[in-house]
C-alpha cells in the first residue's frame, strides 16, 4: 500500500542555529513518503547557504521578504504538492516515528482536517510546552489554553493527557493538515503575521465541517519563542490577533457582548501590568485595541461565511478560564475541564 505523501515544511527566519541542532532529527524521521522543505523568510544569518552546503537533500525556497508565520506559509504552500502538509517550527526536535501515528489517524477519519502531536518542552522534557501541549481548547470568551497548559502554568506530563481526542485547535509548531483542506480554507489569515493564526484556521475548519484532533502517541520537543521572543511585539500580536479572531468568527449576537467584555478584561490586565512597572505590556495591549478598533471602523475584517455559536464546536470550555484560574486558583486542565465534563 502506497503511503500518502507528506511535505514537512519548516518556515525559517534567522534560525540557522536551530536548523543545525534540530534538522538531523527531522531528516531521521522514519516515514518513507516524505520530502523536507525549508521555506526561508528572508533570513540574514546564512541559513540558506548552510542548508545548501550541508543538506542538499532538503529543498530550499527563498522568499524576498519576511511575511511572518501566516504569510510565509501561505506563500510557500501554494507551490508545494503533497497529500499532507506537516508544518514544523525550526526549534522542534522530533522523534523517529512521529509522523506515522498522525497520518494513520487522519487517513482513518476523512472528516479530520488536521492534528498535532504531543508537545513537550525541549529544556524540561517531562513538562508540557506552552504552544499546544496535548491539544488546544478555547473558553467561552475566546481565551485559548491547552491540555497541560493554563495561561503560563505548565503541567508535568505523567500520561494524564495521552488520549486521542477532538480539540478546538492544533498547534502551529507541529501541525499535520490535509493540503486540500488548507487550500479550501484559503490558508492562514496573513494579516495575523504571527500568533494564533492556527487557532483561527482551526476555527474556520470546524465551521466548514472538519474536525481537529490531538495524537499524543506522536511526541515532539519544542524550544518555544524561537523567532519572536517575549516582549512588546509578541504581546501586541497575541492580544490583537485573539480579538480579530473573535471579530471574524463569532456570530453577531455573541460578538455584541463578548467583545466589549474582552476589551474590559484586557484593559484590567494592561493596568495591572502598568501598576507592576511593565509599561511595555500596557502599551502593547493599548496598541492592540487601537489596531482592532481601526480595522472594525474601516471594514477591514472579513467575517467567516459560516458562523455558529462557539459552544456548538468541539474543544470549547463553556465557562470562563479567567475566573477559574485567577479567582479560583485552578492551574491544571483536569481541574477545570475534565471534572466539569465528567
């Protein structure tokens, strides 16, 4: 039986050090019908020269400018033919048989559009990694979290989230997606640049009838913050993109009250940061709000064609994660979601 073709596409921006460190594990992947492609986002660190000299078996695509995660992948994937795209961050170490379980999962379920492996921390290998852990969820107000990660609280992996299950979103750090589904969704929203574009894509996939899954039998190790470290720019993109996603995908009657409430909660968070001496955090959220409001009043936000109540989708926590975490002090996914659903 012929294996489906898988294109492992690594988007690179000045990640030569990561390519040196982690590309050998990708090349050693045991899946046979694969090709490895590095899509370079106008790097200035000799990444391309390094690849051409030491990895001639890896295809290299070079963009003329840095389009970010969303735009960079949209640009690259229009030229790549394969049954599946496996989008992989350059700062990820993979294990030998990481691809096979995910492909088998999607091949056995034609309405599954995408899935992710279990993401553990590269530096703390028994700990879940922030960017997806063991599958992404979202709460009723649009705050994303994961099985194994609530806001900045990371759990130790004791096998408690090893079940394959439907989730709301799959991590862009290691995302297996059907190529035809990616193009049917018209890819990522390039205006996001980076951060939460995969959540927006998975939301739109669910609205179109596709399911998103986590496959914890596949394991990878992620460094995190590899190309856009923590700081004002990262805060701005996270807050702005999360609100843009709500503007696009929520039905009007939900949007009418959830967006003002989210603006209020964001403002509280910003003022808390300012009172704690973090003016950059405060400024980033203020700029994010201005950017969203400008897009709304100038009709730059294109709503999804199909919008249904958020809670009718998979991987949605019906209550408010902010209340459970910051007021009730709950730090584990199992304390919040699994007990509520038991």
